[in-house]
C-alpha cells in the first residue's frame, strides 16, 4: 500500500503531517495524565522508573528477555481513505502517529512515553511527540524510497539497530536526567 501512487505528492505530505500531529496528541495526553501520576513521586523515583523501563525494553530489544509489550496489533483500517485524497492520508497519519492504533516495530517508544509521562513539561512533551511522528515519517520515507528490499535489510540489521537505538536512548535520557536534577 505504501508504494501506491496515492502516497506520492501532497497526500504523502498530508500523511507525514498527520504523523507529527498524532505524536503531539499522544504526548499531550501523556503529559496531562503524567502531571497527576508524578505529583506524589520525588524526581529521583520518577527517573528510576524511567530507567527501569529503559532496561526492560533494552533487554527485550536485544532479545535477552522476551516480554510482550502492550500494543494494538492491527493496522489502521483502509476505511480512512473514504475522506478523500488528502484528508484520508492525514487521518491515517494521525492514527499511525499516535502509536496507539497500530503496530510498534520497537519497544523504544515505551521509554519515551514513560519519560514524557513522568518527567516532561508541556513543551518537552510536544517535542518528544513530534519526534516520534518524525521518526515514523522517516521510516515510511526510507521504505518508499529504498531501491531494494528495505524490510529484509532492516531485519538483517535489527539487532545492531536495536543496540544503537537503545544506547542513544540511554545517552539522551541520562543527559535529560542530569539537566533536570
């Protein structure tokens, strides 16, 4: 479906905008709910919980342990295209950008969601949400524009990619923890 001509030109732009909006919506919900959840916890306990989720997800990504993280294991329905050439891809992007209506190929967004829930301000949450949507847009664009079998290439390097992304999360969260302490 992603290689379809429907994803070329302005519908693709609408889809990518939807991904960014979906990430921002999810981050907004997380920061609002998080402002209640984090109130009774000292800063170090919140960061300890983020660290625990990071370790759990990293071990799962590296296949050291096998934990099934919650996700909605279905695709966004094709019925969104009833809205037309531009609004359909926009809605599809919003639903995919929330991360709540489709598969998550990695557990790493759970780390970001936990950090937003327990530590982020509203602007930080919006940046994190937009970054999630941007990451999904990059993945979609890479898949569409790769000359070969992108999925096979991704699968072949999945373990290395998981290690690099987990390390990047550890570094960025460690920096954020030090900066907010």
